[in-house]
C-alpha cells in the first residue's frame, strides 16, 4: 500500500512545480516562524501599553498550547485528505487570529486572540515540512530541509529587527498585521503550483483522541502557569488539574491503540531514532522558549537598552540557526545524523552556560553570544531529526511522523513557557517579599514599570534597583533550568542508534 502511494506520489512529481512549491512552503514557514520572534521583541511594549505583566507568559502559552494540540491533528488530516486543503485552512485561521490580535484592547483579549492564531499555526509547520518530504528524494531532503530550517533563521533575524522598528516608529499592532499579505501569497502559491492526488476513501477521524489530548495538555499548562504563583502547589485546584492531565493522557494512549486511524500512531515511536528525536525535540523546545520569551525583558528592563538592541540579542540565535542548518545538510551525508546531533547538543550546552553566567554588566553582546550557540545547536539537531524521521517512514505516515516531532517541540515550548513563566513569576514574588518595603503595592505587575521607559525613569533609585534585582534573580533561575534541559538533551542524543534506520520506503 505504502509503495503504491509512493508511486502515485512520484507520478505527480512531474506536474508539481517543485521550486515554486518550495518557495511557497518557505513563505508559509516564514509567516509562522516570524510570529515567534517578532512578538517576543514587541512584548515589553505591549505590556507597557496594555499592562498585565502577570499574563506575560500567557501570551506565549495561549499560542503554543493551541499550536501543540492541533499539530498532530493537522498532520493526520493531511495524510487523509492531502496537504493542500489542510494547510490552506490553517493559514486562513492564523490570519484571522493575527488581525484580531492587532485590535486587542487589553491583555485578556490579546491572550484570547492568540488562542485563535495558534489554532491556525498548528497546520503550518508540520505540513510545510511534510510537503518537502513528499516532493524530494531522500538524498535531496537533507539539503532542502536545511533551506526550510534556514527560514527560521532568516525570520529570526528579520523578526526582532522588524519588531523593534514597528514598535519604535509605528505601533506594536502592526507586528500582527504584517502576516496578512504573506498568508495570502502562500495560499495563492499552494493552489497554483502544488498538484497532489489523494486516494478518495471514507476516513474515520479520531475525535476522541483529539479531545483527550487537548484536555491533558491544557490542564497541565494551567497548573504550570498558575502553580506557585496564584495557587499553592498543594492546593485542591493544582492537584485536581494534574490528576485530569495524567488521566487524560492515559486515556489518550489507550484510545490511540484502538483507533482505526489514530492521530498519534504509537507504533512509529517503537523506532528508536524517532523516539529519541522526539524526546530531544521536547527538551530543546523548553530551552528555546525560555530564551526567546524572557531575554528581551531582561535586556530592556534591566540593561535598559532599546527594543532594537533586545531584538539584536535574539537575532544572534537566528544567525546561528540557518548557518548550522545549511551545514547540517552536508554533515548528515558525511558523518551521519548521530554525530551531527551530538555536535549540536554540545553547542546547546555552551549557549546555556553563557546564559547562566549572564549579568547586567556583561551587556547585550554576551547575551547575543549565548543566543548564537543555542541557534547553532538547534540548527544542527532539528534538521538531523526531520531528515532521519522522514527517511524511516513511508508516505502514508510521513505527515503524522513529521507532525509528531513538531508536536514534541511545541509541547516543549508550551510546557517551557508555562513552567519557566511560573518560575519567573514566583521568583520575582519571593524576592520582592524578602527584600521589598511598602508591602501591598509590590505584585508581579510592578515589573511592568521596568518595561516602560518613561515610567522607569520616574522610579526612585531604590525601587528601580529592587525591581531590576528581582528580575535578574528570577531570570537567573530560569536559565539554570534551561542549562539542565540542555544537559538532558545531550543525554538523549547519546542514545541515538549508531546506524540509521532502514526507510520503509525511500520515495
């Protein structure tokens, strides 16, 4: 069956205009990727305008939660109904969310609209990578997935700079609206250039699996964001939601075992290379969000630099990422994906050590250097993982196998945003209670003031130092956790099989 599908695929390769499809896919990826970096840079300005620092991590968590929950569902639907209609639907929902985000009048509205945006974004990344897996051979894939990964790099370079420019000279609202023309171009390219033939047959969509997965991840996220900040870890709410999360996942596992067409076929996890790639993607996902979400706040609030400089520190990651992704393509063919991944794991640890040793006095260049090495690590590992996974499964599982890797990275992002946001908030709160004076007024939202330049100038010297020290101390705790996750990532990588798994099909 897999072979027939593959022959069918190779049949339509001649019709599909590969370079134009690749350009379209890169554009869609760029739209989804730039969203992460451009919003990180704009966040201090958004919080300065809308208030609500305690909801800071929810702006990321809301987007990532929907992204994580829907990635697997979209991956499966693209295997059933074809890549084109599912990707088009995702882009349109993403654009609706983007337009609404730009009109948000308070932090609660922004968080709600980010849910909508994330719901659409879940389709973009996995299906874009899967289309590349479909239309290129195994030998070509290493290079082309490198191109696709380099889009992350380019977006991460332009995102912070563009975000900084828009915030300083126009309005943060355009950070969301800039997606609209990109989305329309991507949809047009898809329908003009990608021609696929999908077997027309009745499909059973795994709705119970989708509901259980959403329930499990959502409950866990709420606990991670609110636990230790607004709820105590031993409270009934915390324990109750944790229980729902664990139970939801157990039921999800059994549902997937018996579903006719599961959204997460656990049989693909029995391949050691896929299992390790997915687990490492989760731990690197935690690292990635920890750095990109909170670094701009540190550079602007504590180092007192402009949004442009804060953007530059993240941009360095985006320079390291595409360079490493491009090199990764040729390294994979020369030294194999295990050695390539180990070098990447080493770069992640080096970058994390630079963040742990980051002080306000070290300045933005130190932060940028840490970002650069993390980018190199991400570029080497992510490209190696995707190529290895797509070589291990046939066409009919390629969508869901690629999505499973994206899902694990998104899950890492989601858990990371919530977990590290929780650590940040509870550390700030603890520090202020221990050192603060004036009691009541010192809530987490006091940190809003640091991110608004004019309000920061009005603070008394003692108060400003207290707030900056609280933020520095909290971010140090966050980066220690990031370092721990980089060590876990390398440990996983060391368990990769020495020989590459045999592809079920090498379409």
